C-alpha cells in the first residue's frame, strides 16, 4: 500500500511539473508559432528523457561507457530543470494567492496596472527558474569530465601527548573506490600515481571498493595493487561491499561473493582488512592503534555490521593514539563519540559529497548535508576528530559537479 501511494504521489508531482513547464513556455513566448516550436521541442526532450531512463533500467548501477554517463547526466539535469521551474512557479502562485486575499480583505479590486505588474513578476520568476535550471542542467554534462579529476587535500594534525609514535607520519586516506563504475583505467592510474608520489607511510581505505559484486574489481586489481606505503595498506568494508543491493540466486551465493571479495583485498591486493579488530603499530619507540569496523550506519537504514566493542577489546587501559576506520560518518555521533571518547581520529567516507555541491574557501554546501551532519572534510568535537573523505570513485551519476574525487594526505606534526 505504501509503495502504491508513493507511485501515486510521484505521478501527481510529475504531472504538476509538466503542467508548469508548458505554462512557462506559454508565458515566456508571445508568438504562436514560437510557442508551438517550444511545445514540440519540449515533447522531444521529454521523449529523450524517457528513453534515457528506460536505457538505464537495463543497466546495473555500475553501467559503463559514455552513453551511460550521458544518460545519467541528462536524467538528473532534466529532472532538476523541472524542479526549479516548478518551485519558482509555486512561489509565484502562492504570492498571487496572498495578494488576492489581501486585496479582497481590503475590498480592493485589481486594476490594470496591478495586473500588468503581476504578469511582469510572473515572467521574471519564470525566467529565473529557467535560467537556474538550464545552468544546472548544463553543469551535469560538464561534470562528466570531473569524475577522474583527482584533488589532493592536505590536513595537518597535532596528535598531542598520546601521539609520540605519530610524529612525522604521513597517511593517505582514500574511500569509495567503486571499481565497478570505472570506464577509463588510464585515468584511474593517474590517481594511483598521485598517491604514490606522496610516498605515504600508511594508506588507509574506508570502504566501498565495489558497487555490488566482487567481479567488478577483477579488471582493476593490477592498477590498485600498484599503491605502495612503507608501513602497509589497511582497509575496512563499506555498505556496498556486502552485496546487499544485488539479487542473488541464493544466500550461499551472496556469502561466497563476500568471501571472494575479502580474499581479493587481502591476497591479490595485499591489504590488511580490519573486520571489527585492531592492530598496534610500533613506531618511534612507541605505538599507536589502528581499529577497523565493518559498516555501521545510523541513517537511512544502512546496515550495522560493525562491532566496535569487539574491535576495541583489550584497549581499555591503552593510552596511545587511536585511529578508527569506519565507512559511515553517522557512526561518529551515534556511537564513537559518546561511548569511546579516547578514539582520537575517525576516518570515514560514504557520502561522496553527493558528487554535487559548492566548495569555496569560505562556503561549503551540498544537498547531502541535510542527511549527514558531517559530510566532507575535518570535524572536531572536544579532543576527537573525524575526517570524511569525498570519495575516490563515483556511483550512479558518472561525474562530479563542484565536489571533486579526493585523495586525502594527513600529516602529523
């Protein structure tokens, strides 16, 4: 019943958006011939939208190639165009209703001047909606070029008295590789080269190495295994690594897929996989601790396979610096901070910065911030810190608008 109502609302909203698009063409174009041209063009664009949607339904989430990229960009851009035009029209309708109520309340009839002003405002708002929608629509096509435009973000941390072992340590943090989405391994290689040029002591990966299935990673193994770090590479799993979003023939197939993925990570790539466990790393005649938990999400019904209590076992009296790998940043506020105040630094990913947003030196915004309080970059609460990586790969939309793929370089002073 709930799914049925969801579809009903979707159809109602879609029809409303189509209605507003048609009305906006009528309002902005005065010539009858040009209006007809506008209606025909809109019908063609709508048909292309339906075609793009049907094409993507026959592909999996990691569908590759330029056609998949263009289809995703077109669907998202065309949808946002409708949303903006609809929102601006709704605002204008609400404004006109309020104006009518006020005039009626004072017994004033709308004269010709008021009517002309009303139409002028409507055209202004309609133009604003179209201009904003077209700009965003175009940005999703431009963003396709950014999917391999890796950006190094540097973070300097002072570990304090408990972190003598970390002095001078350089860590590269990456997350959300999503190997099933890659369609240009030469471009991925450039990202790997950028990582190796940093000559990190440690590389830490915080999950989502595939989209759905282990076989997505096979073509990428030779590329990923080129990553080098003097003290090794440590990793944990993300929500996409468990096969939860794939229709398996049997539960046994799903289990076998996960076991094969763990084998690939540990044997073929040579990474140390931390599954609800910890390791102590000796350095500078001291030590620090790396902990890793399986996926644990506090938002949107994401799985909670992580068992931090198991990973932490035996560290109750340890006063050394502790770094936790946990894929989902919502874990930090929900459990890590309130229950484990001596975990100094948590590294996460998951959000991708929604692959869409604005990042300036003085302003950061993405729609994902309305779902995740901590969605990109460094966060500090008391003595604890969280860093959320924006993701090395991409999922769904084959591009990035304003939020570039990230390689994080963390240096301890």
